[in-house]
């Protein structure tokens, strides 16, 4: 009896003295499961996923080409019905969707629609056309995971979303399973993803061990900057750095981008990177805000090294998909400048940068996919010599996209870089901004190498003239419109700034 009384007193004392009692309150709080209906964006996307899944099961073989059109239409409806940003907090704070998160989800959905349109010619190939439905189902699965990453208010929900986005992605990368490079790329990606997830979970376990909760809103109260918490921060961010391809965690990127189908590479380079960058900023600023001095030093070094090495290695690449891999590594460094700012201005510039990056990068990959499809695999830079002679429209699309990625005015990429530079500069990181600015000169050089090949370098046998399908043409026109108009329409950034006030 005395032992039971002693145990009861010990438990009561522990609960009364618990430093983070909100965790225990949440744990025993009555949960209304009907509140899940407030997750409008996730539920509507899951509905799209289920409809496409059913179509894939029961649609006759002769009508399977309709899956792409139906998927794009359904995603378009889902996008339009969820355009209004709102704030939703569910399950004691485990799920927290802010207006800025809603905007980011809409951007990811729009990018996915563009990727679907780019995939149409590739999916007509005889060796993959019977797997059309699988491709759309896997892509929608990753998008659902990214939605949960963006709206996570708890480390476990964030990790579930991350894995839901990563595992189907490995299947997409290895989609051309009869091609050795695709299978190799899938294996490298999944091994890297497993390794990074293990490191991240180790960091999360340290956070729980030192604080006793994994809710984002409760963790800051328990942060004291101790050695174990700094190590937890390093491990957690290391796992995210793998997803973002930050140096030195980038070694999987070039081989994976080269081996994956081009449309999958395009999706991997922009959509998944956007979700990871957004989540990284939310967690670093909101959860580890009291440790800003520690993570800002670490991030500053990573940004400088990532931009520099990405640019230097891009110069050496002749294979265009490997070239775009190192270009995306460099672009990830620029994106993280907005995270380094850690302010509402930084959040607005990050989201704006991602919109511009999506349309510019998808325009480049659209041209690469078109040339690859119609020439049966020509991906070397020398293959593009004299492309302007036979395909002037595609050449202009590629040129505008590369100018935007390089940050040349008056294209949208100039304004996106300006805003991330301004956000980081206003936060006092002027040296990092200066080094990044110098690196833009290097990036301009290697982007101009492709433009030189298309317009100036002579070629007696250039790539023959060809005509793209209607879906690819619409996609490329939408990307060009974004490149030209997003810079002119300054109101876009103004709306994002207003929305990011309480990100």
C-alpha cells in the first residue's frame, strides 16, 4: 500500500512540476475527429488521388490517354476551390495551416499540373504507356506528403509527410525500370533518403529527450542552447539539407537527375525542393527561433559553399540534366538566403522565388524533354548547336528561361533574386549576400554557354525541326508567360508580403 501511495505521489509531483505541462494537457485532451473535415486542401487532394486511382483500375485500355486530361482538370478544380488562404489549427496544434502555407500548397499544385502536361509525350512511349496511371498516382502521393510537410505543427507529422513525399518519389525516379540509369538513380535516391531520414529522426529523438514534447509551439519554451540541443538541431537540419541538395549533402543529386525520366527530374528539382525550403524556414524560425545565432552561422556557411560549388561544377557539365542538377544545387543556396533572413520579408521572398523558379526551371526541362523525345535521347550540350536554325521557338523559350535563372533583368528571375538578397541584407547578413551576388556572374557564364551553343556555334546537322504536342506547347507558353509577367506584376510580391506578416 505504501509503495502505491509513494508511486501516486511521485506521478502527481512529476505532473505538477512538469516544465511543459501543455504537452500533457494536449495528450489527454478530448479529440473531435470531425475536425479533420477542416483540412480542405488535403482532403480535396486525397479525393483527386482516389478518383485517379479508380480511373486507372477501371478505364478501358483504349481510353487510358484520358487519365492525363482528367488528372489535370481535377487538380485544376482542386486548385481553384482552395485559393482562399485561411488558418486552420487542428489536433492540439499538430496540424497548423497558415495563410502562407495555403499559398505554398497552391503553388505546388500549379507546378504539378505543369509537370503533368510536360509528361504527356513521354508517357506515350510504348514501354511506359501501360503505366500511365501509376505515374499520376505516385505523383499525387508525393504531393499529399508535401501538403502535410507544409502544414505540420508537430515533428512526427512533419516526418510522416516527408516520408510520404520521398518513398513514392523513389518509384518515380526508377520508373524507366528497363533502363539501367533509371534503376540506379532510384537506388541512389532511396539510400540517400533513408540515410537522411535516420539522421533527422535521431535529431528529433534528442529534441524529445531534452524537452519532452514534439509540438512546434511548445518546443521553444524548453530550448536552452545546451550541447545536446545544438546537436539535435544539426542532425535535424542535416536531414533537411539532403532533401534540399545543399553542399556537402548533394552527392546524390547529379546521378539521380541524370538517370530519372526528364519529367520526374523536373518535378524533383522544383516541387519537392519548394516544400522542403518552406518547411525548413517555418521550423528554424518558429521552433528554433531562440537558437537563431547558432543556426544562422551554420546556414551562412552552407549557403556560400552550396552556391559556389554548384556554380563551379555546373561549368564542367556537358550533359544537360547533370548541368541542371548543379544549377538546382546553386539555386537552393539562393533560396536559403530567404530562410537565413528569418523574417516575414524573407518568407515572402522565398515563396516568390519558388514561383519564379518553378516556371523558369520547368521551361528548361520542357525544352530538354521535347528534344530528348524527338531525337531519341540527345542530351549533350553539343547536340544543341545550331538549334535556333531549325527550332527557333524552342530556342527562345530556353533562352528566356536561362536568362531568368541567371537573374538578368527584366525577367522575373532578376526580381526574385533581388528580393531574397534584400531580405538577407536587411537581416544583417551583408557578407553572405555579397558572395552570393559575385556568384551570379559565374552562373551567368555557364547559362550563356547553352545560349551560345543554340545561337552561335555552327552545326552542319542540327536537330531537325519538330512539332510538340498540344499539352507541351500550353505548358511552355504558361512558363514563358510566368517568366515575363511575374517580374512586371509587382503586386504578386505585395500580396505575398501581406500574407507573410504572420507566417
